[in-house]
C-alpha cells in the first residue's frame, strides 16, 4: 500500500494536510474520503488502520486534517462544524479534479455527522458509513459547555477539551446549533452504514438508534462490541475498515481486473515505465501479482523483488517436494519450514577455491521439520530437498531463447 502526501487548498485559501492511501496494486476501483473525529487528526492510529483496511477492498482512501487540526493550516476556532463540512466539499472537489470523484464517505464521531451533511450535497457519493457518530451536531458542546458562558462574555477564550487546550469563540459555539442532522439523514436516501459501540462513553448508543430510525433503507447497523469511542485497540479499527469494505461492495459494482494476454506463454510481465517506476504486473492464466524493487534502490517496495520471487519459487517447490516424499514414505512430517537467502559472493569467500568465476550466486537454505522424525529421516529429507524441479533448474545450465514481438 502506498501513501501519497497531498496539500489541498480549501475555499478560504487554507492548506489542508492529506494522505492518499492506494491499494497494493496501485489501481483503485473507487475512491473514499475519511473524516476524523472532533479535535483528532488524520494521523490517529484508528484512522490509519481503517483507511488501510479499506484499501484491501480496492478503495483509494483520502484521509485529511480539518482546518486548525493536525498538520493543516488555520485556527481551531475556525474549525466549527459548518467549516468541517466545507473542508469535506473542498477536498471532494480536489479529488474529482485531480483523481476521481470519491463515491464513499466515512466519518468517525463528529466526522460522521460531517460526512452525512456532505453526502446530502454531493451527487457522486453513492454510500456513507459512520462510526460512533452523534445524532445531533450540538452533542459535542457538552465537552466544553461549562465554559460557554465565559466565551459569551470574553470572546476568544481557551478551553480544555479531552485534556488539551483549544481557543474557541462564540461563533464556534453557535455553529453547532445550525444543523438539523436528523432531517438531513431522513432525506439522504443513500445506502448508510451505522457502526457504534454499545458502551460508548463519549457518544452514547442512543445516538446510533436515533440515526437508524430516521434513515430510510438501505440502511445497516453493526455493533462494535467492547470497543471504545476512539477505537484505540488495533483489532477494533481494522475490523471497522474490513466491515465497511465488505458492506460497500453491495453498492459498488465489482470491477474486473485488466487481464494481460499471455499470448500462449506461461506468464507475462508488464511495466509502464512512465507511471509505475519499477512496479511490475505479472499475470498467469489464473493469477495476478506484483513485483517491485525496495526503496533502498529507488523502488516503491509494493511487492517482492525479482530475487525474492526466485527464492519463493525455490522455497515453494522444496516444501512441496518434501511433503510428497514424506507422504509416500508415510513419515510423520507435520510441517516444514524453509528459509532462503540469495547473495553474490566473491569466489575467494567460498570453501571450494577451484577455477570459478569472480563472483558466484550463493543460495543459503535452512530447513526446519515439525513431526516425530528420526535423525536419519531428517538427513534424508535434507538430501531430497535438492531434488525439487526448481532446484535442479537453478543448478543446471539454462538455455535462453529471446525474440522481439
């Protein structure tokens, strides 16, 4: 998965910090936007985990910081609810102009309320998912309600929200009273997934009930048993991401992968040197996978390197050969592990100092057996490991025939 940093200007000229997460094959079927919770940022571990889980379902996910939060410019006092919605609309416009119009909106807590409002204004949005969202926008005022009177008297003041200081003003406070969220949800008429923890101490489960009752079908609810409001446990945030991805597939047509024609050969490799750097698509008759170079040599590390695939071929062939041999002998081989490293060594580093090329390819293989095996049986399996077809191919002279099509 690749994360690309973006800088997006909103309608007020404020630069918003954003990260675009792409699927492993760098070919997203659809785009989504994730809106974080009140006073949070897009770097919250739960936000990252949900976004990355969604990429495994073919989505590219843009997560960004609202005005005055995280690494975005601006003041927190300007990050009232209507400003959050405006940020969402501006980010959506940027994505539509530079990539593809996002069709899925995901929001956490107050970000969930913001995506509901934004979705009501965006025709290209096909579905919405909320996590721990309040049923009324002014719900968050309880976090600083005891300090509101001081705001009315003194204008800009510093308040403590969740143990952190923030500067707010009366406009910030009043902005939470100007949105009728239940009415918006009632008129949304788009697929809606509501996820909520039954014992959420920040936004009670009754909020999910109220949103669900107002929404029209198709609507779905998933309970987040034993999760807290911020999804601090990694397994909870990953679960949320996977469930949203699975649910969304109901409303997003499955996009068929572009199949490369092997033209009668066993496989084909393809590299678009303009767009893909070193990232290479490999296609057999039934399978697709990615190869790449590590970042240390200028690649993006989106897949195993060519030599790692070479090692993988040898490892797979070795364990399969040993399995078949042990079964034929009726030996108690329950599991087999093979550890392989390829390197190039100077001939003087090798034990055999006969007349050899200056550099030699060297493959180190270590075997581990699980099962009730005697020392003699293990030694025999070690001997058999060198008889797998791939091992024989690597150890023998290979004739190459290359032609230009």
